[in-house]
C-alpha cells in the first residue's frame, strides 16, 4: 500500500511541477483542504485553490517551472496515509525567477479503492 501512496504523490508532484493543472487539481478530493504559509485563509476545496492560482497568474504572472522532492516519509494509518517531504519549487513571476524551499504534508485517504489527496499543508523550510 505504501508503494501505491508514493506513486500517487509522485504523480501529484509531477503534475504540479509541469503545471498540468487539470491533472494536478483532479488529484484532490472535492472536499480537500489546503493550508499555505503564503495565504492567510484555509482553502476549503480544490476549486477555491484553483481560483487563487488563477489570481496568482493574473496578478503576478505566476508560473511553476519545476518541482523536486526529497526526504519523503510515508506513514500508513489504515485507510489514511500521511506523506511529509521537502519540496524545492522553481517559479517565475513578474518579479523574476526564484526557488522556494518548503516542507509539505499531504494527507491521502483510500476512497472507492483508490488513494486521493484530502489535505495539503505547506510551510517554509528552515535554513
């Protein structure tokens, strides 16, 4: 089961890093929640997150260029999996290019025989 979870997370990260937005957002359950250190509010659905992403593009020229992960840990809790990892994301905005160094938690649940993301939390990585 852990291998299945790792494959799902690898697909999520690959879709995010290549800005395949339909694939990325469809990796989350309709009731998934999102907490980001760059956003004051909790997002209560992939639709809210996608609307925020559209604002980032319109206001800031935001684009993801690539995403790499490391130090991945998977905790299996029955029908729930908690994945934590380090994330290095290359982005571009109207202000230029930069690399973000963050930590991420993705919580997945087994629903209908398949693993789907139900929560994502992102925080800055110290150091």
